[in-house]
C-alpha cells in the first residue's frame, strides 16, 4: 500500500485508504472501474472528496471479561461519514466519540 499523498494510500483493487481518527483505523473505498461497490472521487489527493457517504461496520468482543470470547455478546460498531474537501463529517449514527463532528483527514499516518 503506497502513499499517494500525506492523506491517502493506494490499496488493492482500485482502493484509496485514509486514516479515521474516530475509529483509530484505516478505511478504504474503491474508486474507478471494477467489481463491487465503487465511490466517486474528486481526484484530489490533498483534499479528497468521496461520494456517496462512507459507512463502515464491524463488531468487537465485549469489554466485560465474563462475556469476552462469546460472539453472541460482541458489540456492534458503526462509522458513517461524508468525506468532502479533505474534511471528515462524522454522522450521528457513529458509535465513536467523534459522532456529529467534522475534522480534517489526518496527515502522515
């Protein structure tokens, strides 16, 4: 995965990856032609815009030691955002602390 700017990295299959400060993990969208869902990209690696919104869901083990390891008690997580002109607008359905806030796409991750 090679850097194309301080904000974006290339990923396999036509993907572009950016760091999400809300989730503390990378998110990848696929752009251009190819199989699977594809996003529009404004072509600006310094101030990226992706359309439509970026929705990432996953589950994590429970923080409760008595329930950890039991998938029936995993906790669902959501990160839903608009990435516009190099800003990440986190929507209200995010399960992290940046829900409802807008922050720059981080540099140099």
